[in-house]
C-alpha cells in the first residue's frame, strides 16, 4: 500500500529512530518483567498443562503463590440408551 508522506526525509529518519527507541525500550521492559516473574510464569504453565483452562480467580491465586482450589471433576457417566425390545424392533428412519 503506497502512502504519500507530507514530511522531509530528515523527519522520516527522526520518526524511525523514535519508533525504534520506543520498541527497544518496551522490549527490554517486557524481558525484565518476564525474568522477574519467571517462577510465576512456570507455575502458570504447570497448572495450564494440568487443567488447560484457568479462571481469573485461579490465575490470581497462582500469582499470589497460593495453590488454586480446583473443583473436583465428577467422572462422566456412560450414556445409557433406553432401548426397549419394541424400540429395537422399529426400523430406523434414515434419510439420504
């Protein structure tokens, strides 16, 4: 996509330099935050591997260093079909 610029080459260079400075600064800040909180990041990843989805409250607990209180999962019961002899004798309604 072509864009028409209404500023000089000098101004374009200054804009590029400022953008690079901002991006570099934010990159270093992000790396620092991740390194400073590496233990929390590893805890979060461990619980995500275990549970796959976390609620906001569970994430808050992990960040605070608490063990999240996961509700117990009830095992799924196998589905029982209520087929009577009469139901089994009926022809299947199959439409193409």
